[in-house]
C-alpha cells in the first residue's frame, strides 16, 4: 500500500455550466482514444510487433508521429488537448493487478522466495552501482539546476525497477509462463516491483510533506486508516467468497450479478485508497492474492477478466506513456547520446547483475540472459517516478521539462529494446529453453511434480482424485502442482445441440462442456480442493477422439507436465470382470503414448479405497487420511528398464504420504540362469566379428540399463526403506510361465494399487513370450496381465511409460519445437 502518484499536469476536464455538452465531449474523446489505441495496437501486434505492440502504437498515434497532423490531433484530442485517459489507465491498473493476484501461484511464490530475492537483489545492486558511477555525467548533461543526490536516487530506481504486469504478459507471449525460468522471472519482478513501489511511495510522502499542511500525526492516522481498510476488506472479501462458493457448490461459475458485486467491491476499495492519497497497485494485488483458491468465485473472475485484461486493458495501460510522450522534442546530438548511453547502461547492468545472481543459483547461462532481458521491462512505477519529479500546483518541479522528457524516453526505449532482445535470445536458445521434462527417476529429491490427470466421465473421478491426493502427501517437501483435464468427446449430436440450443451462460447448466458430467467433475474437484488443501486446476477439452491427443499434448506442453495419467478404456463391472467402454479410447491412449513428451501412465480403475476391497469408489480425502495408519497398500512390480524405473520412482513419491505402505517386488532370474547366460555369451565369442557387432552393442545398452536400475534401487533402499512404510521383496523366477504364476499368486485382497512399467523395450527372459497373449498392447505384457479379467486382484493398476527422447525423428522434433514457440 503506497501513496498515490503525483497529480497529472493535465487533469480531467472539469464539468462546467454546460454540463451536458462537456460530458458528451469528454466521453467521445475517451471512447475515441481508447478505440484508436486498442485497434492500432492489435494491428501492429499481428503484422510487425509480435511481442510488444502497445508502446509503438502509442508512439504512432501520439504527438511523436500522427499527432503532428492537425486533422489527426483535432480528431483524437479535440480543442482542449487534455488527456482523458489518466483515470482509465488507473482503473485498468487496478483490474490487471487484481487479476495477477488471482492467478498467482502462491505455493511456488513461497518456495522460490529465496531464489527470487537473490535474483531481484543481484539485478538491483548492479543497477544501483551503474547509476552511482554514471549519475554525475548524466546529471551535467540533463539537469544542471537540480539536486545531484536526488537525481542519482531517481536514476537508480529507474534502472532497477521492473514492471511485473509486463513481465507476466511477456512470459505468456514467449511460452515461458509455466517454465521454471518464467515463473522465476514473474516472482522476481513482483518482489522488485513491490520494493520499488514502496520506495517511491515513501518519496512521494516525503515530497508532499514539505508542501502539505498536515503534520506527521495526521499522516500517521491516515496511513493507519488506509491499512485498517485494506485488512478489513481482505478479511471480508475472503469470508464472502467462501460463502458464495458454498451457496454455488456444484456450479462451474457464479451468477454474473455476484461476480460483478465482487469486482465492484475490489474497485471500490482501490478507489477509496486512491482518493485518500495512497496508491492502489499493491492493494489490488493483495486483494486478489487473498481470494480462496478453490470454488467457482476464482474461476469466474479469472474467466471473465482474462480476455478484457489482455486485449483491452493492456494496450491502454502500456501504450499510455508512449501516447503522451513526444520524443521529437528532444534535440541535439549530446542529448541523444546521453539517452542512448542510459539505455545501454541500464540494460547491460540489469543483464549482468541477473546473470551473476543466476550463476550463483546454478541457473544456466542461456536462461540467465533471458531472465536479465525480461527484468529490463519498465512500467508504471517509472512513470510515477517521473511524475514525482515533474512539478504540480502544490509543489515545484525538481528539474526542467527537458530532463524529465529524457528520463521518460529512456524508460520507453529501454522497454522497446529489452523485449525484442528477450524474444531474440529465446528464439536463439529455444532448444535449450524448450519443454523437456526429465524422467521421474532422474528428478532430484523434493522436485515439484506437475501432474496432468485426464478423465472422460464422472466414473473416472474417485480413483483419479484418490491418486492425486496420495501424490500430494509429501508436501511441502515434495510439492505437487495438479491439473484435472475433462476430456469431452465432440460428436455430431453434441455439435448440433451446442449450435441450436445455446443456453444462457448464467444458467451454468454444463451443456457446453459435457452436460451433467461437467457439473459433477466441477463439484468433485471443488470439494477435493476444499477438503485436502491441494489446489486442483480444471481444464475442459471438447474435441473428437481422433484429434484429442493433440489437445492433451498442448496442455502437457503449456503446463510442462512431468506425468500425464489417462484412464483405461475398460471399466470394472459389479462381478469384478473388466468390460470395454469405448474401443476408440484405446486407440486414443495409443496415440497419447506416442505423442506426449513426458512420462505417461494408463490407469486401470478398480478403485483405491485403502486395502483393495474391490471396486470401491469413495475418495479418501481430507485430514483423516493422515491420522489413520497406512491404509493404501501399493505394490511396485520391478523387472528392470526405464519404464519400471518410472513406476518405482512414482511409488517412492506415493510413499511420502502417511497413509501409503509401499512394497517393491523385484523379479530376478535364478542364479543358475545367470550363470548359464554367461556361459552362453562366452561360447558365442568364436562367431564372426560382424555377427558379434549387434550383440555387443545390445550388451552395452543392457549393462547401462542394469546400472541405472541398481542406482535407483539403492536410492530406494537408503532413503525410502528406513521410513518404516516400505518393504523390499526379491522374487526369483526362471521364465515367463513362472512370472505369470508368481503374479497371479499375489494376495488378491492385499494391494489397492499396482505400479508396473510398460516394458516395451524390456529384453528380460522373465517376460519373454508374454507379449503373444496381450489383448491391450498399450499396457505391456505384465500390465495386460494385471488388467485382465483373469487376474483376481481387486486393486487398480497404473502402467507407466518412460519418454525416450531419441525415439522421435528430427523432423517430428523440429515440428514440435515450432509448435511450442509458434507465436515467436
């Protein structure tokens, strides 16, 4: 919360006796300027400036270019020449900062607080050093009649500040929003923006104190009232949203009237703070931050505000400064040399300081460079700072108008130079920055699990939600970021119904997203988030089954998922046998396995109800799960290979939940079989060299796989086994027949979840020949056995597939790369 910006030199027109004519003229000017700036901004965005079009649009229609024409000037500004966009910009800033608070990933912000603080501190320290060392030279060339110390402070703040709204927009444009480097840039810019805003606010208060009749006690009382208003409003808003969510449980969105009342309340609080003399930027952000993360209120506000904020508010918000600046008034080689030197010095200091801080944190150089250019983007705090230096009726100007224009142009040119530079570096380093999710077994301990769980109907929900709940049992040591995707098939009948029977959106009947199933999915996800405390973001996809894998792929890349789980095409009947639901879903799962560039799991649903009682479909959520003894018996069937390593790594993750007991069953060949295999290999040394080439390569690959298996198994034994909730069993078999017997002889009522790798590249003699009996090749030989009706076990089965980055051709890899960065 901070004192408001300086009073603009050209305030809004005052309503006189000719009230109707003045009002009509002012409204016409507002609509004209808004429409022109928005339209020109979008045209430039489509044709020339892909990443940043608002400042060029402001320069084009402002006094720098088209404003020189008398006809254009009269059309846009009229005879008064007053700027009527100031109030609109302030209102847009309130809405946009409130939306940023709504969309903020609070757990990541808290987890990355140390890293974000180091990045922000490193970049700001370098900018401070650059400002101190160069301020005397720049001061003599721009503001010889002012205070050199004040000039140095303002220059340091101009260099150090970063516009968090603009950084968030740029990360979305560059497809970095969900990446580690993108989220680090957003959190660092937020800390930087808040710190600079706090300093600027203090400076504004001190500057006004010299020309204000209020004493310090009156200012203290005013600040206390503003703080009390903000805290009371936040508490009231949080309580109101929870009550509205309870009243609208089962609905995807709130009624329009209730959503409008919530937004009006936030705007009213922000406007009151502005009126009493405090900046509303931080207040709007905090009000969005305290909103409950589950329920229809947050979903409604984000859905309603995202489009107008990104397409209507942002062009006005970022084009306003350029629209009111005439850079042609700055003349002289010396002055332009100073401007260019300030821009270069600002960018260089920010990038070098960010790279130094990033290298300290172990961030790669390419990502540090992108991070440095992103943090160079300037915004409203710099404009407020220049307005502070510019005089008004209540206080004199610090320097002349020429120096203030130089500072404003420097801010504008720094943003214009930094954004294309960040886009160019991202384009050049896109192979290094692209989405390549590491395998589960190679992720470090405590890494965030980004899970995308897909469901086709409400029948898939209970087991999937139970699985998500036990995935989040290791928080906060092992954070979980979960997404629930509802896959709705678009058929001819559905399309006709959508086209000819469109309901009122306020009725929220769910027809547009899968009928009653959508309402059930939404209600179940909201209840799940409320009872478990796990934030579950919902995504709905409506498409044909033939193209649905592309939607899953796009969502996977957008959220940079590390694990995607899709439901099996069969479901369990009352008698325990498996029944085919839709055969097209089986082909969809096969395409998903080929398309998705991360670990994929296929979930065979028999219920996860704690102990495998057979087909139970009641989710075990809430705090009671952590207060009871282990009730989920999870078994990992480990034969070796990358797919089985993914299953074991996921099982180790599940074992972090207090209600999960993990048993790893390691299938090994009999010692005599190992000896016979060695003698057989030794006898083959007499064969031709050409015949031995392929076996030697295969043996090398098998040795590397065995080393990787042993390394992961040693981690399990040293880290997970001592917890007391894990067990390790070795089972020796000689061939596939004994493997089938051993699997079928397991206690059918003991385990509620089986984890096994797909094992398509598994060359183990223990499963050789089992593929001839497969009914569902997408599950692999062992997974197919566990999912068949012949298996008497009542536990669900999750079959994992490890993504092999070398399995795709270079042509397909380049196509995926172009699709991922298609906007650049």
